[in-house]
C-alpha cells in the first residue's frame, strides 16, 4: 500500500474574464491578498537559483490570475453547431499549427491572447459536454505521446481526466486504462469521462484505483503508450494556498515527491512493452521533480532511450515560451503575459528492450 497521502493539488483554478475596469481592479486586489507568502518566499529562493532572471517575469504571471488564459478543447463526440463560429467571434483561433509532427484532424482546440475563460458547462448525467476548458500547455504531453488507433494505452495518474479526454479526441485506443489511486479524484475522473465520451467508447475504457507504483508488476510489458502526468507541487495552485499551515506542510513534504515520481515512472516502464513510448509530465517548474527524475530513470535503466521533442517544440514556438538550455527529450513551458500557459514540463522516453 502507498504510504501517507501527500496533500497534493494538481490543477490550478479559475481566471477572471473581461469586465469593467472597476470590477477588474477590485478583483485584482482581492486575488492579490490571497497569495500565500510562505509559498512565494520558498519559490522565490528556489526558482531564482534554478531559473535566474527568467523567474521574475514567470512570477509576475503566476501571481496574477487575472492575466491567465484558458483554451477550449472541443469534444468530437458532441454535436455543437455554431460553437466554432462563436469562439471565432470572441477572438479564439486554433491553438496549434498544422506543422506539428503529430496533430490529428479530430483534435480541435482554440485559444486567444486575451485573458479570461469561456463559460464552463455543468455536468449533466446522460448528456455529453461540448468542450473542455484547460491550460493549452497540458495538451503538449498528449501530442508528444502520439497515440494511434488500436494501441493499448495507460494514463497512470489520470484524474481529473482532461488528458484522458484529449487522448480520445486524438485516437481510439484498442484498450485504454485510466488509473487514479485517490478515491475522490477517481470519482472526478469517472464523471469527466462520462461527460465527454459516449457509451460505446466508455465500454472500451477501464478505470481503476490502483497504486500506480504496482501497475508495472500487475501488467508487465502490456502497453504501447503510457502517460505519467505525475502528482507534483502545482506552482499555480500552491501560490494561492488558503491555509498557511497546510502550505508549510506541503513545502515540508515537497522533497518526498521526487521519490514518488521516480517510483511511478519505474512502474510505468515495467508496464510498457519493448518499443513502446512513455511521456512524463508535471505542472511545476521544480528541477527536482522534472529533469532530475528523468535523469535518474535514464541513469538507472539500461533499456530506456530519450526521444527528441525538438520537432514539436519548433512547431509550437509561436504559441508557447520554453526554457532554453533543456535537453532534446524535454520541454519546460514558461508562462508569460499573452502566452500565460504552463508551467508544464514534458519529457519523452522509449523502451528499447525487455526489463
């Protein structure tokens, strides 16, 4: 069994839509007061050392929710006449260029440079939603995975389900296993899948609540593609921790995350068939949870090979800002005003032989 649960929060909250200047000013003041100083101080020390001068501009975006953007991922299983023209009228445009190494025609995602978000749709049992609101950078791990029809795919840490939904916009796996260990988050995952995927396809999806560190032993060399969107210290969310005592506890436990992430990654490789590909992602800037974890798996496993992501990075260089100096198999999206996507770390690896 997994040890004591870490109080992790995985995906950041809402941004403010456009409104009257007075309301926006009031909202800014309210949100500014909610920044958790102990977390900001911790990040200030760590990320100044790791990112250098880049950190100050990234910090300005992360601490300013009113400048955050949300992309709109359309659901190919729902008929929504007029939605794309409505998005266009509000300044939205296709989020990804056609020049990417992998960009299925069925994947339709829209974004705009203006901050704010499209109205959210409520969950209604028996009725599919037309779109999913998300940080556009969270689609990069899905595009890097390059899922094809008929493949066996594992989403190891799948809640809340956005990347699972995105995978199914790209292709129809022969077997799709969505796993989430946490009970509450697993129910959230199931509701997301129910909201976006029609019954015939849902029957092809397996949702489990297994400890991800054990799946490699339970299903060795079974999957063609594995996504490990690992539990991490979510920088956007943690900066707005409402409870300072919980924030201090999170920061104390933060150093334990890299060990958990490595164990999940090692299990994922056990579950991957020879020749299969794995994508690892987080929504933190932390080197210890990103490059260090990938370097550890590369140094400890002889049958793992890095996969070059430069082609994808070049293809989306107008839409995203990346940290320079990264290795060819990894990307780190840095939020900046007008392109306030991320943080999102993505790394791709391949299994070259049996364990």
